[in-house]
């Protein structure tokens, strides 16, 4: 399970966190990651926010999307598992997450997959919920 925070780090951060580099290498070695359908919207929002903050330019964005298409084609699988509103809201309440992050946690639990995230709250919630974290 790949949180958008990790993928955004690959394309936007000037100094990529070692954890994000490790996850990218894992995928480059032929493994695949599963993402919820909202993942792409979170990526788009991250790009918009990075442009707005002046971290990247419109031409950077065009290049980013070209690279992202390659990554998606080679190593990203979008889950067709529909999130349960009850489970997502319950997880958001219990772990004090946004509904967006609770979707990742819930899907990781449902599919019994490790979770890759740079988000501290989601990392903490996964640990507390017994969801393994990707290395």
C-alpha cells in the first residue's frame, strides 16, 4: 500500500527522504504497490500545492506527470476495493486521522498489505493498528 506522501517525495522534494528512496528502489526492482482510487487526486493536489508554494514550476509539473505515468504503468495498481464508510470513519475517529488517510489504513488492513507512508500520523496509526510498515 503506497501513500501519496511517498510518491510526492520522489517528484517534488529536493532532498528525498531515505525511506522514500528505499520504497522507490523496491518498486524499481519489479515489485508493485497498491493504491486506493483517491491516490491520484492526492498526487494532483500535492502538485498544485507545490506549484502554489513555488517549489515547482508548470514545466516541472509537465515533466513530473510524464515520469509519474511511467511509474504507474510499471509498478502501481489501483485497488478496486470500495472503502467502507463505516470502517473509514471509525478508523479516522480511533486514530485521529483524516478520512483520506483512514482510507489507506483501512485498505492496508483489508488487503493485509504493508503500508508505505511518510505521514507521521498515518505511520503511528498503522503501528497502533498492527499494520506492518513497508521497508
